[in-house]
């Protein structure tokens, strides 16, 4: 699979929370996460950020390993507490898509008890993650449904979340992810015009040979994806790329 610009699209994993005590719909336990990263490592994969993955394609130029991008949506504090140390055990990196208007806040964009009321990363945690090499991407300012906003309001969320995060972290923010996976026809163009290099959708990888770099497909992972299925995904991906 390639982008319209001819860039190879590596496999992209898509997580939310990592916590010992959660609904399997919302994420994985630290033990599950560690087992999944172990499978990836044993299969010869290097877990990395979306930006690094898209720039380098098939293989990590330093380690020679196959690349898999690891991404997290929403920027939950458990990513810092549980996911980051496990990523470090394996020498892996990841991208975390954060909400620039909810830094240090809680998930309050839904009434669903599985998702509502969880603490989000604060500014020092985001700076530390960034300094460790993790990528902080934008997930808009307030987790809005971009398919329901006027063009002006959508542009505001897309443009200003980028500048807010760049101001906070002092590095360019190149990756974007659509809240609820929602967008309409003009939205990917707004994302590109705002200066992002990559947009991650929630669409699963298909057999389509070409995708937009603003709508990159991914493989969602939750606690409902048991280890044998993760293993078969990994082995199949190693073969098919
Ligand atoms: Zn989200």
C-alpha cells in the first residue's frame, strides 16, 4: 500500500488506554500490552512513531528491522504511567494524539461510562514524553466531530491544536488524528492545508493499493483482541507488509 505521493504505508496500530483495570473495549492491560510488544519484537518489528514510520517506510535505517507505527488516541494519563515504561523496555516509540484544549483535564466528550472521566496527560508529562522521543500528534483541541462543524470552526480546531502543541513542546507537530474517526469531504484538505504531513483515520487497512496520506488506515487494538489474533496479525503483516 502506498500514498498518492508514492510513499510506502507501514502497518499502524491504534490503541486507546493501557491500564490494569479497564473495560476491554477501552484498551489493554499492561500485561497484554507487554505481550503484544514482545510478539512484535520477536517477529523482527521495531515499534516507532507515525512520523518516523511514514518517513522511513519498510525498514528502520538504523536497526534494519521492519517498522510498525504504534499510536494512541486521546492522550490518557495511563499512557504515561503504564504504556511508556513498557515501550521503553522494548526500545520502542509511539505517537500519542492529544487534545490541546484539554491538557491535564479529563475525557468529557462522551457520556459513555467506559470512556468518560479519565484523566488526560498534563503539560509536564507531554513534554517528558516528547523529550523521550515519543511523538505528540494533534487530535483537535476539544475532541469535536469534524463532520458536524462549519469549515471555519473545523479549520480553527485543526490549525490551533497544532500551534498550541507546538508552543507547548517546541517541536513541529506533523501528525493528526480525526476524533471519532469523523470527517467530511473537505476535512482531509483542511488538515493538509494546516501543515500536517500525516492524518490517521480509524479505517482498517484494505486491499486498496493507494491511500491519502491524510487518511492513513490502521489496525485497532483493544482488550478484545486476544493474543493468538494479535500473533496472526503480526505474522501476516510481516509477510504482506
Ligand atoms: Zn479520540
